[in-house]
């Protein structure tokens, strides 16, 4: 069983950035990030109500329950889930995107993981490496792992997700491979 958080999708539909939602509902960007990535252990009804009010949506617009197709991990160990915009589905599935840059998100565990999308099936991944560096330090090889050809392309996309990001801020680079 999986609880899928679809906040990125509804934020995109509403044209609202994460930091604006965090400000409106009175939580930190870090706590909103934990919620968005599915790392939260619980959510208060008052927070859920504030999110729905701020986004003018229903609970089902931001939280979805999915039954697992099959439980392949007999130990039921926790796996890291990384939420991606649906635009990256094919490049991840085909192995052309093998890294993602994140800001203020919990560090995922190495090993078995899951790439989660709002409107596409999840993709099983293996998280192989996590490093930290600022944008200016990124090499062209790292940018290509992220599925982009130039620093300018990646910077533009990062600003879409993190509008207050500075090129000297630290990024968490998560390397993975589709399984």
C-alpha cells in the first residue's frame, strides 16, 4: 500500500510555488518538502485543511492511496521515494536521466527506491550515490546525468521548482538507475 502525495501537480496547476504555499499555511519550506516527498510520518488535519484552503482543492487532489501491485520485498523494508514531474517519466524509464538535483529535502537511503509521478506509474530505481555541491561546481557530465545539455537549461528548470535558489546554494545530487 502506498500513500502518494500529489502536491507538486496541484501547485503547478495553481501556478503557486512551494515557498508561497508554506508561507500561506504557516509551515517551514523544509517541512513542506518533507510532506511533498512522502517522508512525513503523519499530517495534522489542521495542516491538511490549510493546504486545501490555500489551494482551493479537495484532499483527494493532493493525497492518493494506491494498492501495491505486488510486494516484491518480503522484508517490507522502507524504500526511498523520489517525486518527479511527469515530464521526466520517459527519460528516467529509458535511462537517459540518472540524476536529480534537490534542495532542502531529506537525504534518501542508498539502494532500492521508487520514482513517483503524479499521473504515471512509478518506476523502480536503485539509488547509487548522494553528493552535495553548489550549482556553479556542477560539471557538464553531471548536467547530462540530470537529462540536460547545458547549465542554462538545468538552471531554468531548477528555478521553476526553487525560485529563490542562488547559484551558490547547496544542491543534493541523487544518482540512480532504473531497475
